[in-house]
């Protein structure tokens, strides 16, 4: 699904040239759950931005579903992001002036979907994250965990095949983080490919593979499939994490 | 279209939006009424006088020595000027159209009527007036030399021939010029005047006169020692001839002085100076107001964009194209402008009613308000286009930045 070969990213200013990624090669198969770890400034977010078509790369090759993304124009990249990729951000990135329904509705509007279909999908997605009854509320009226669930609903409402999560639990307490992680695992089990950047080693170990990055290069790729915790109800997991 | 979510988001920041909408409404109120006033003034200023203005000038011949004979001087001056190359004709008259100084009177068709039927400017002229002024005689005939009385006022009881304008004929007779010809008008109480000719147009001396198109020519010069000459030149020679004629006349008779030499074009400019100044001032006010409002729209848009940079990046990350980002801000502006111009339409009409009632100004034409609304909306859209394009260039990667 995702094939990067020798991808490099250089940020240039008049005085400084910074190599954010160097000879970065990674294959991610359909349905995989891959975590990306590494110290701050190692290039995790740059990798995620390139993978999610938020940024272009300076060298190498990147194929998404067999398509060379370097050939895509801005409009085509936006279209691909809208249809194939879902994003979850560390700071949730919800629109503070929009209620939950309108927030989740954003990507569907850009897809040009009919209002009735959008309404049905958004309601269904808010229901699946347990926030349908609060769809008229503003993000500021929710807790951090609830906001991240809304962000996940927004990321999934367009049924993307590829979910990119940038420190999705970074702003959450451990109890809430476990709940969010479980939600992501359920999403992955339903067939969505997930790449998650995290600082939390315990969360990283729950993925099928863990990619460790150092100084813009892949340091190691650990196969962790056997270590995954079997799926159990969210409430039980949350309680155990809290205990 | 994202009108619903945009409107709901704006509602949560309604104070800033309301202030800009009010500014747009206020601007529209002033701009539409100002443009209407400018157009009204321009229309007034552009009215033709009926004269060959481009080739006319006038002067005053004032006798100052004892024994100065005004009547013979006029005859000699006419001979001199008619022999001067570049001069077409000259007439002696009591007032110059558009000059702001002249005579008017009430006239009636029925001598027994209480009060005049209408009012008209009154020009005392000689038989050269029509040719000199370049008037178009549409019915009847010109005065004869014999009809022109040089020596004094019209005598009570005698019938005087007159030439009137078509507008005056229409004001007095339902059949207009055709019916007017040969009919009698009464001036003051006992002076009957027979209409022997009708000219197409000749405006009164006062631009603000309500019956400016009503004029009456009487073949009667009053000799008071200050003859007013109107001179018509060959096309394009008015400036040259003004100097030459002044010299010629001054040299020909040292018992008088030549003064107040002025072209009709200068006279028109002077007469409408207040109107043209007002139009220019209003135009400046319009430009300043529209500029300030545009800056307000730009300021609100730039502030909104800077405040929402991460949101814009997030929208881009979620699949918004650059065009959709631009459209978002255009729609946002359209909503603000829509509120502003709707309120502005009400205020415009209210302000116009105030102007009509207070200053007796004409009621605004109906199409000014929708045109003003459209113009202000377009100004708003143009103002926000630049910031919107800037917003569209915000990279989607900003969504993942934590600082």
C-alpha cells in the first residue's frame, strides 16, 4: 500500500540546510498497524507529513497504492488525502467554532457528498465514538479524550483506507490514552491501515511493527505481531489501565 | 456550499462581524446617496442652454464721460464688429443665460386670471439675438428692426411682439408651440404680448431656477449707460476675439470703458462651481469610505486567517483544495456583506427620505439601491480575494506542527 524508497527531505533556508529524512525506505502493507518512534526532532512527523501527502519530499520514490505521488498536483493530492487518508493530530485540531457534527462533517463536504448521506454518516460515526448525544456541543465543552474521539470520528467518517495518527495520545492522560488506543485497534481490525507516531513505548509495542527513527534514518524495524494485546472491551481496558 | 457551518461559526464571533457589517451598511448608505447626488448634479450641469456656448463671449460697455451717447455707440460698435473677421454677430441684451443675473416675471394667458400661469426669464434683446445666441427658431419669425425699441420700457396698453421657448409654450398651451404662435400673453396687468416666434431652447440666467427652460425674448433694450454685448465668433476663435474685441472697442470710443469680458464657457463653469465642487468632494468621500471599508474587510479577513492558520492547514489536510479554501473565505465575506448591504438598503432609503423631507432633494431612483448592494458586495469580494489566496497557500503540513 505504502512504498517509500530512499526518500529524503531537506529543508532549506538561505543560511541553513536541514536533512529531516535521509534514505528512508519503508513498505507498509494493507491492514497493517505500524508505530513510529524516536526522539524529538528525529523526523517522525516529517515522515508522517510525507506519507500523508501534506509535504513533498526532496528525493527518492513514494508510491501510494502503486501511484507515484511525486507526479500529483496540489489538487490531486488534496483529493487523495480526502478520499484515502485519515488524519489524527496530537492537538486534535478540531475547529473551535464548529459543533461536533460540523467538525466531523468537514471532510465529507470537501468530497461533495449529498447532505442526507453526510448526515447519516456523521451521526453514525459520532454514535460509534459515543458522542452522538453531544453533536451540537462545541469542542470546548468536551474533555480531551472526548475531543480526540471526535477527531478520530472525523478521520474515519470518509472511510479512509489509511489512517495517520501523530501522537494521538500525547495530550491525554494514561487512562484516556488507553481508551483511544483501543479505539484505533478496533479501527485497524476492521481493515484500515494505521501508521501512528508516538513517544510512548508501551503503546508502540501494541502495533504489528515498530519503526524506530534516529536522525532522519530508520534505525530498526521491530516485528511485534505476537506481542499485541488481544482485543477486550474498551471499558475493561480503560479500567485496567486506570487501576 | 458551507454556508450553514460558516454562518454558525461566524455567529460565535458575531461582534467583529457585526461591526464590519455595520460599516458596510453605513458606507452603502452614504455612497449610494452621494452617487445619486453626484449624478443629479452632473445631469443638471450637462443640460444644454440652447446657446452656441463654445463660440460666445460677452462684455459690458460702460460710458463714463459726459455726452456719451449709448444708442449711437451701439450702432457704431455693431458696424465695427460686423466688419471684424472672426465675428459672426452681436446682440445687445439685458442678461446673459447662466450668468446668475437677470429678470424674470410671471405671465398669464388669461388677463383676468388671479396670478400668473407660470414664471419665465425675461430677456430684452434686439433682432440679432437669435442669430448671435445660435438659437433654433422652430416656429414663427424673428423680430424686425422696426420692432426693437431702444429708448425705454414697453408702453402700457401697446402690444409687444415676443418670442418664447418651446418649454414655455408647452407650459402655457396644451398644443405647445403650434398653439402658442399668434396667441397673446399678459405680463404684469396691462401689457399684452403677441407670440410671433418659438425657439427650441434658451435657458434662464439662474441654474437653480425652477422654470429654467422658460424664457421670453422682448425686442426692447433699456439704455442705461451700461450696454451688455453678447458676441458670437467663428468656431474656435472665442479666446482670440475676446482680446481683440476688447481692444477694438476700447480704442474706438474713449468715452467708455470695456469691462467684464467673459466667455460663456467660463460663465457656465462659474455658475455650476458649487455643484461641481460638491460632486468632487462627494467623490472623494466615496473613495475614502470605500477604501476604509475595504481595509476593514481586509483587516477582518487577515485577522481571521492568522487566527485560524492551523484550522486552514487542518482543512487542507482533510482534503480541501486551494480553491475550496478561497471559496470558504469568499462565502464568509459574502455573508458579512450580505448582512451589511441588506441593512444598508434600509438605511439608504431611510436617509434618502430624510434628504427628501429636509432638503427637498429628489427621491432616489429605485435601481440605485440594488446597484449599490451589488457594488458593495463586489468590493467586499475583491477586498477579501487577496487574503483568501494567501490563506489557500497555507501548507497542510501546518496541521501537524505543535508550535
